[in-house]
């Protein structure tokens, strides 16, 4: 096996360097213009929290490929298991000829997800595909049509999941018509909530449950689908009590309560799943991103009676639960457990929030610091107001990139900087990245 890259930032050229710039030209000739680029460099190698580009720059990765490489990029155990798995066999299709990796990933999911009832799982390729299957299964089980979703939600880019997603540009614009029987509810986004902060949970719950009862009819609702911490929407954390109240309403009305933990799951928030924080036990939980150390895998895990509702052949797909991705997932789960990455996420929260508070003390453009564990964001506004400040966000991100720090953005108003470092990032490397961020604010704010 090749040696790990040094876990330090290094600028060999400007960013982007000449080789990346030339390659990006080829990219624009060959690749669909519908795809964006966060940082215009071409990656050659990566280890843990360092990306090395073809010009020899070593960039600190605070995005983990959108919350995917939780256990580190090219984590040695993942690489070893993947190499063994790919040499053993590449594919059979699980519904054609089963294999143990698939079964073992399902066993692990059933064990790790909250709820002491009997659970079963289904594996798919992507978060969106898993969300689609969750909705299919909930409708089949309840024999009801309606799906309840929330403002600022993100659930994917397929036709059904675009309809479930809140934000129009860029996700939905011009891509309709969309699926029907989807109802969007107010989200208690505390920073922008106009009502009383002390009763936000009760007030939001009342609004949501009244709307469900009056506008849909609770008996028509198959599922309530929510991200326990909203990801693309800008790391919006529901106020205490909201998720438990929603879950109780779902249970009382025989509605399947689905947690989309695609971004917030797998140790990211300092718990195995974000719902653990308030002891919420969803009927169904959707996972992807951090599940398999970078390989494409996603899952639906739910009460056994829900997962068994479908007739044989009703669920499936060619690649879902590919054996190589399953080997990677088992390795990633082993790493999260043995390296205590759940605790490590809480430790990273402290480092992140300490630095961010220090920056915010100097820069009133940081309206709010929020999130949990290693899923932390800052919302940028015009000083003294709550008006979104996407211009400043752009400048800060660009400055950081030019110094070799990759940071992602988010938010319904395009004004949120989000931090999703690999959980194995060293304290020193994270501190270096946060020094660059501090410098960026001092330079451009
Ligand atoms: C990324 C994401 C999805 C979609 O996952 P893909 O693998 O990109 O299809 C769904 N839900 C949430 C919360 C996500 O963050």
C-alpha cells in the first residue's frame, strides 16, 4: 500500500496551478455544464483530511466530499477491505446471487440505529435512491399517498426527491413537472423565526400538525420526512422538543416517521445519528454519505413489519449494496467504533466553535454559529441586520481556497459556510485551517 500523505497544508503553486488550469479546460470541453465546481483543481491523491492536486498542492479538506469521508480519505482499513473484496468478486446483484457483505451491513445498521424493536434494512446506491425507496415503502405499508416535508429540506436530485427538496435554484429550476402528493410545512429555523423564541417548538408543532389535519388529513399521510439537522438548507437545528413532538404526532396518527440522516448520520454530529440527541426513535431511517468511507452506498432501515410489507421483487436494483461498497461500509463502521469517532466529533465541535466564536466577536457579519459535532456552520449577514450576505461568503471561501483550505457552502439564502471535516482530522490541521479562516475574515470582511 502507498504511504499516507503528510497531514499538513502545502502550496507548491498558486491555486489553481498550471496543470489544474489546463485540465479544467479539458473538463469544460468534455463534461456537462450542469455540474458546478467548488475548487478548480484536479485531485491526484488524498489521505485523511488532505487532498493533493496534480500541481503538488496539499489542500486541507473541511468538506469530506460533502460529509462522506468521515473516517478519512482512503482510510487504510477501507482500502485494504476494498482491495480484498474487488479481488474476490466485483458483482453478482444481491437479488440474483446473495453475498455476506450485504447481509452484514444490514445487520450493522439494524444494530446501530435507534429503536429496540426488530429492524430490517435495504441497500441502495445513493441518498436520493434510498429516500425514494423509503417513500415507496412507507406508501406501500400505510396504503396512504401523502408525504409531509419541510421548508429548507434537501432530499436529492431525482424527480421524486427534487419534489421533496425545498430550494428551487439550482436544484429544481426548469426540471419539472414534479411528483404530487407532497406537502411542505414550516420549519422552526430559530435564527429567522419571527415568533417567540421561548415557545418556538410548541408554536411550530401546532402550525405543522394543524396544517396536516386541516389541509391533508392525518389519515392520508404515509410519512413525515425530515432531516434531524438540515444539511444543504444550512445546518438548521430544530429547537429542542420539535423532533420528539413530531415523532409523537406521527406515532399517534400511524404515520411513518422517517429521519433522513444522509448527511447527519454516522457519527457526524457527535452521536451515531442526530436523532439520538433527543432520544427520538424514527420508524425509518435513511443513511448514505458517511456510511462507506467514500464508496457509493445508501440504506433504508426500519421496523421489520414496514420493511417486509412489500411483495417479493417490489424492491431492488442492479447495483444496490454492491459487494465492494459493502466491504468499505463494514470497514468504515469498524473504524468509527475502534477510533471512537463519535467522541472525536464532539471534540472537533469544541475546536470549531471556539475559533468561530473568536472570529464572530470581531466580525458582526457572523449572524449565527450553529450545528452539532463536526457538522457546524456560520450564517453570514450584513452587519447589524439579518440580511443574507452571500457576497462575503464567496469572498471568504475564495480566500481560503487560495491558501489551500477547502470549505463548503450551504443555505437557502446562499450565505452559510459549513464545516464537515473528516472526523480523523488532526487537531493541528484543523487549527491551521481555522487560522486561515480567521485571516480570511480579517482580510475581506
Ligand atoms: C446528500 C443528501 C441526499 C442525497 O444523497 P445523494 O447520495 O447525493 O443522492 C439526501 N438527503 C440528504 C439530507 C442529503 O444531505
